[in-house]
C-alpha cells in the first residue's frame, strides 16, 4: 500500500499562486509513482475570513481532485476557525472527517482533532471518536492511524511555532487516545500540525510527524513538503521537500501495539 501524505497546506491569499502551483506539482508526483490513496492531514487553509476560507478550501479540493488516487481529508485547527464542520462536510461531500479505510496491508484510521470548542491551536479527539476507535481497532491488524495534532510527545523547545506554548501543539486528550492505542495492534501514527519532521516511539507505538507543506517557518513561506508512506511488512516513510528527500524513517514489522510506557 502506497500512501501520499500532505499536511498543513495553509492556502492563503499572500502566497496563493505559489501554494497552488506546488500542490499541483505534488499531485503529478503522486500520479507518477502509483499512490493508492492521498491523505491530507488538516490545516488546508490559513484562516482569513469566511469568504476567503471557503474559496481556499474549494481550491485545495479542486487541485487534489485531479489526482488519480482517492483523497481523504482530515481537519486541522485553522480549518474550523471561521468555517463550521457542516460547511466543510458540504464542500467535501462527506458525513464526517474521521473513519476507517480497510486495506490489504493495513487498515487506516483517521481522526478529527480540530476541536473548534478549544482556544487557539489546541486539539482534541472527541469522546465518540475515542470509543469508536477502541471498538474498531479490536478487529484490525497492524493499523496505521492519521491525525492532525500529535498524539506522541517530544520536546518542542526549539520549535518556531510552539516552543513557548507547547499546550497548543499536542492533542489535548492524548492520554485517553493513547490508552486505546496501547490496547491494540497499531503499527504507526502519522500527524502534522507542528511544522517539523520527526519520529518518536511513545508508549510502544511509533509516531511520525510530517512537516508543513507551506509556512514551515515564519520566513519560509512555501516548501511543498510531502511524504510517501509505504505499508507492507513494515512501514517506510519518505519525507520530500521539493525534489529532495529530506528524511526517511523505516519502522520495523510488528513495531506497535500493547507496549507499556509513560502516560501522558
């Protein structure tokens, strides 16, 4: 199973043409390497106004609609600042932004951590989702979970966006979600949000953060960063910036599920 991952597109008026051009180029790259599914990990837009946000969400959708592979959209905190989930469901023609995709090599689970009821950039996975995830993982083998806000933990003291406000970086109820992950066979969690690429092993599960497609740093507006995730006997992650491989992670077979570790 070959997956294409894009996170934190942040389509915005100030860099609209550059972001759209880079996104179209990534669609061509995905088509050229036989991607089976594309997952967009939230923050499609940079919230500006309801009118601008609606137009930008549709522009991201229309650009990715040209891909040969189906596209699954997750929501990030910026997506729900001025648009409701009902607005976004209408744009994308979906009933909700969390669910399960069954595959030959692994089942994919994607979660909605956008949590508009929380202040700032904070996220949370709703109680209904946590309970659903616990039930659904019970019959899944080697699942891969996708979410906007990180469920793992690492030191962000050097992060350009969250160093002074780490409470805005992580999923607010990650302890409850990790309690579920630790009970089941989960091979990896893939997230965005913090505008860095990283890998940590947390409570027995591998967590990979994919860097932002744009707005990586305050003075780096558009990099076009994306990832390719190959799932077979193991999980391989290749993070690409433009035409350059920036980072690779090889997660060993049977790396996830049921291990003990620090709570959080």
